């Protein structure tokens, strides 16, 4: 599965099979986590067999998690510039890598037990969110997307193919409560994605940017 196919096939999954992630896949995930930490300065952590992280009221009442016990914790120093955006960007990189290995995932920003989790957090760090990961009971469902005209300021018929591919991938990016509070345009022949004012919009911005770049091969401003 190439990265474009992973973007298309990846959907949020909250119910998981009671199956461990194989050692070989854990090694590959940890290797990518270490690579992302070197590039970003973040302290991303892969945590296995920790069901208490999802054993909170809202996780059962609203989100209905089942057998969620493995996750990627997105953590970073509070003084890192654009901390939330970086967390979204590198988190999505890990999410799509996991999808390519046959694993399912779900971004979780509010319905998890921060204090119950086994994540190691220093005093100068912020625990941003987690990504549940494992073998889903199903593959999830594609979210509804806003019309492209509301999310992109360019006439796609006049844009190069790589830009259109980037926009298509951006529209498939997961965002908090599917809010899609971003806007894509071109500035001086370079793609530009702007976050609109909304809760968790900066995390979403990082996720959207990674999808665009992975599908288009072009860096976003």
C-alpha cells in the first residue's frame, strides 16, 4: 500500500480486536517514533498494553472505545514553536505508516485519562493528545467533507496535478469533530494552508499539512 492509498483507506476506528501488535511491527513503529522525535524535538512515545488510558467516562459514553489499549502519545516541551502543529504533523506520519502495516487508529484529544496513562512527562512538557492504534473490528467509515470550494481558494481545473492531489488528500485528513477549519491556497507558486480559529485547529493544521505533502510531494508553507 503506497501513501496515497493509505490516506484513502485510513478512517477513525474506536473498537479494536483483543489482539496484540506483533513485535516486528512494534519495532518498526518505535523506529519511526524515534526518527520523528529527532526531526521535531518532540517526545512522542509508543505505549502498549495500557487500557487505563481509555478507561474514562467519556470514552465509554460518547466515543465508545472497546479494547483500546495501545496508543501513540504526543508530548513535547512547552517552548517548542508551533508545538501543536508539529504534534499533528508527525502524529499523522505515524498514523499513515501504521495504516500501511495493516493497523487502524483514532486521534483522541479529550476522551482519555491523562493521569491514568503510563506516559512519561517532564515538568516542562505538554501532553497534547494520543492516537489509539491496533487491529480494528472494522475499517471505519469515511467522514463527510465540506465542498472543496469552501476549503480551497484556487480553481482546481487550472492548477497542476500535484496540487489537486494534495487538496484531495487534505480533504481526507482527520480533524477534530470533523470541523475542517483550514483553507488551502497558493502564494508565490507555493502551497499555503491556513488554520481558522477553532478548538484544536493547530493540531488539525499539522495533520492536513502532512497529508497534502505526502500526496503531492510538495512542501507546504
